[in-house]
C-alpha cells in the first residue's frame, strides 16, 4: 500500500457489494475515498454509469483496482489491499489511518492499543475521532477497532455494517 497526500481530480463510481453499494473515488494516480452505504447514496448518482458486462467508462486505474480487490475481499479471497492511496487530513489522522492497515485480518484492537501503536498512548479519544474520519474504510480497516471494555465501539457506516464486516472476516479467517 502506497500513501501520499490527496491530489488530483477525484472521480466517483458506485460499486455494488454484499453489504450495499460503496462509492469509490480516485484520480489517475490514487484511490482517495471509499464511501460506505448511506453516505455513498448522496454521491452515487454523480459517477459514470455501468456499461453492460464491463467497467464504467473513464474509471481511473486505482479505482478499477479497488473494485477488483474489494470483490476479492468480500469473497474471502483477499485479506489486505495493495492500492496506491491518497488521504487528506492532518498528519495525526494519516498516522492513525495508515496504522489501521497493520491490524491483522479477522482481529480487533482497541482505540487505546491503536493509540499506543502510533506512539500516543494517551490519545485514544483523538484516535477514535481520527478513526471516524477515515476516508478509506474497509481498505484501511477502521472496523477492526473496538472499545477497550470489549464493546464494539462506533462505526461511520453503522454498527450493523461493522458487525457484518467483522463476521465476514471471522468466517474467512482460517
């Protein structure tokens, strides 16, 4: 996974998945957004239309690659993503977001553990806020972060979606 700052003109495309329609955004060089169902509905109409039997026209290569890799993920055949990523946000947010990719498939860690991973052990609340602002959910798996007391914590796509993603990974873990 390669990361840079957010650049270029972002184009969006709707992508149906078993958990609902995601909207993927990117430019010619990077995947920049994964919008979850619900949030995705507000921009789904702005993307290119699907050609019968093929990819939408004019889809940037990183977005096309993300579509393939997400399909593999939902089929249980992919455990991590290898995509060129660009994410805006602060330096702290980017540290949190890219640390998410280090959480093993099918496992969870707490917000406090993630804060420790990035060298800010007392910043677990700020880590939670950064986690909630992740522009690349699933690809940078913020759904794998849970509350310290064993609760599921929050999720931008809703707790049902978080549970479904965790169950998917549990089912394909071994």
